[in-house]
C-alpha cells in the first residue's frame, strides 16, 4: 500500500454502510493511527469528539466484546 495516499476502490460506494472500516495492515502501512487519520484529511485532536458523537449501539457491549475476542482467538 502506498504510504502517501490511501486508495479507496471505486466500487466502495456501492454498499449501504455509512462508515468505512480499514484493516490494521492499512492503518499500520500509513504509519500508525495518527498518521492514517492525517492522511484521511482528519484532525487527530477530534478523534475523541467524533467517537463520543457515535450512537451507543455503534459499540460492542462488554459481553459482545468478550465473545468477539474469544471467537478471534479460536479462529487463529
């Protein structure tokens, strides 16, 4: 992946999701979370504000998080 520019496939706009997710590899290839955020044209100081603005159901409950981590460990 090119560290200078993050490329989004043209067919990416075809889904119904409001938010785009990125893999850990894409984030690390950009130079880490802050560098990745900068390359997207975002202000890193606004990360917490933007997270707080998300609806409560956008996050896992503690039980869901534990189940997701358990599933991840089991499938490696």
